[in-house]
C-alpha cells in the first residue's frame, strides 16, 4: 500500500521533467539516424550482402529497438537524484519512515519509465514510420516472450548499476566522473554502438559472462531471433543471476553507506 | 588599462586557478584522461570492425576516415579544454542562482561564464588526436605543405566555434527548462554526426545537419583539406566560416534573451 503511494509520487515527480524527456528523445534520434546512414552506405558498398549475419533490415531493426528499449528501461535522472539525496542529507528523512530507501527507489523506477515512455512515444513513432518497410518482427512466440522477459530483466540490471554508482556518493565528493566511466563501458559493451555479433569470438566469450550485454544487446538479439535454443536459456539464466547479484550488491552498498553516513553525522 | 589587457589578465587568473584545481584533484584529472582515451579507442575499434567488411565507405578509405576521426577528436578536445566544463555547469549556476557572481564581474558575462575553467586533461587527449592524424597521414602517404596545414588549422578553429555555439545554446535552455543537466549531453548526439564522412548523409537529414545545424561540416571540412587533395577546398571552408559566424551571433542573441529572463525571474 505505502509503496503504491510511492509509485504515484514517482509519476508526479517525473512529469516535471517531461520537456527534458521529449527534447532528449528527439536529440536521441539524431545519432541513431546518423548510424543508419553510415550503415546504409556500408551495405551499398557491399552490394547489399549481410554483415555478420545481419542484413540491412535486421540492422535497421536493431537500432530502432535500442531506441525503444532505451525509453522503456534506461534510467534517466536516477543517478543524480539518488546521489543528491545522499549528499544533501535528505536520506535522514527516509530513515525515520517505515520504508526502505532501495525498495522505495525500485518502485519509483518503473513509474519514471512510464512517463518517459509516454513522452518519447511521439519521436519513436516518427522514426518507426520512416523506416517501416525495413522493420522485421520477432520470428516466433518464444522470441516475443523471452525477449519481453529479458527486456524487463535488462531494465532491473540497468537500474541496479545506476543505483550502485549513485551510492558511491557516500564515499566520494563528486561522482560525475565515475558515472561517465561506467556509461562509457555500458555504451560500448552493451551493444548500443553496434550489434555485438560483429565483434571477434574471444570478445563474445568474455562478454557472455559480463553483465553489460544483458543490459541491452541480449533482449534485442532475442527479439531479432539471433539467439534461441540452449543459448537462449543459458543467457537468460546468466542474466537472472546478474539481476539477483545486482540487487544484493545494491542492498549491501546501501547498508555500508548508511553506516558511514551515520558515523559522519554522529 | 585597455579592455584587452583586462581580459588577458582575468583569463590568466582563470587559467592559474584551473591548473591549481586540476593538480589538487589528481585522480579525477587522470580518470578523465582515461575516459577520453577509452572513447577514442572505442571509435577506432568500431572503424576496424566496419572496414573489415568493406574497402571504402562512400568513397572514403579506412585511413581517410581515421584522419577524420582524429580531426574530430582534436576539435572536440580543444573545445572541451576551453569551454566544456563551464557550459556543463551553467544549468546548475542558473538553478542555484550562483550566476549572480558572474554578472557582477567587470567583464562580459558570456565571456566569464564560458571560460572560467580550463581543462588540462583535454590538452593531453588532444595531443593523442594529433598523433593519430599524423599516423593516418603517413599511412595515406600524405605530406601536407604549409598552406594545407594553415587552412587545416583555420578550419579546426572554425569547427571549435560551431561546437561552442551548439553546446552554449543547449546549456542556455536551462533558463527556460528545469534541470537541463541531462539535456546538454544532446551536444554529443549532434556533434558526433561529424565523425562520419559527409558523403554518407542524404536527403532532408543531410541537408538539415549540413546547412541549418551545420554539425556535419565541422570535422569533414578540415579532414577533406588534409587528406583528400582532389576535393575542392574553398567552398567547404567558406561554408564552415559562414556557419561558425552565424552560430556565434546566434549564441550571443540567445544569451541576451536568457539574461533578460534570468533577471526577471529573480525579482
């Protein structure tokens, strides 16, 4: 019950940032469009031949899906809000309430995504309309279901990474450098720059055990029908393991941080 | 004391403070160098992947594109050394009202807001960019003459002006929108279009980002001057110069409007 209130609060708080979301998602279309132009030049040079198993339509769909996934699951202001709560001492207020801050934040997160998804619907519709003839649908029901499940897990994973980075504000004065470093790794290793299938085999083997590809690449590859059978279930298991580890890690960091926080305040 | 000397003295003071600041947060300073180099490396890996599938993209060879990316790196590092930190702090200054301090200084407020902090780390990463460009030139067998180097340098400076105008316009959005902090990352979305050969862009998109928001020209014009001797030089240079001047004038106009809004908000 009390967390349902928190959800409503999350929707309200995020509505303040609706212009940010709209402008950000409009600007977010630009690099994707740029990438599509580059890839279309590359496919022209190859006479339309597939690249690492991706034909042009699949490549277009891949980039459009990264956009959709980004507005559905990627935390936007969370790092800054949480670290600001810590630095400005607002955490004390939560200690008195019968709620746990990490759980509270976990409830706020989908509320914020609801608003960001609603706002970014317009720009995403525009780009979908433009590339409509190139989009390919998931090949079967398994791909749809497993893809949706994996996307939800990817959202949790992204949220936990943001939360963990934000809690470092207990120890560090300034976290923006760290946020940027983590973001750099996420951007490249989660497959936002290009599908990870293009990377050499040894990279793929390492990447399979790291959390990054499960933040974006993995659900999209499922939806494109690139991953199925045993690989699919194994991947989902690794992804679920990272989600659980992420949640435990966040709780642990939070309680360590609180101990330090109280020590400073007392 | 002349106006120019006053600006010179104030800038020297800003510079001194920035160096002291950078040296007192050494870990942060080194980390930023690492971040920048990681991004640069990621771009080069991406190129390697692309060119493992084709020999040329839109009639650009691999090493020509490497020179293009190096040029993009050089321009953005010069821009970031001079302006980036200041402009990314601007929304916070507006929100907290700390902007008042800048308005009280006896110099132009756009000047002091834009250049107060200098990023020494970007000098290091900019030099890495120059190294990559030189390497690409050697691979291409290009030996630029003095005129080419001069035109290249000029085009780089004009590109820095375009970078500045774009990020400045985004940062001043904070006068109208709450928390534009996340918004200024839109700078990367726009300016990174310049990393691709301009010949890949087509249609309305290509037109808009070449002529209206002239980001595509920025690294492309100097890179063409340096590595594509057969391409005509002056048309590109002239359009970049026009774009830079217009963009700067526009940033000035936006600043004036924003300041009017700021003073009316606090009263």
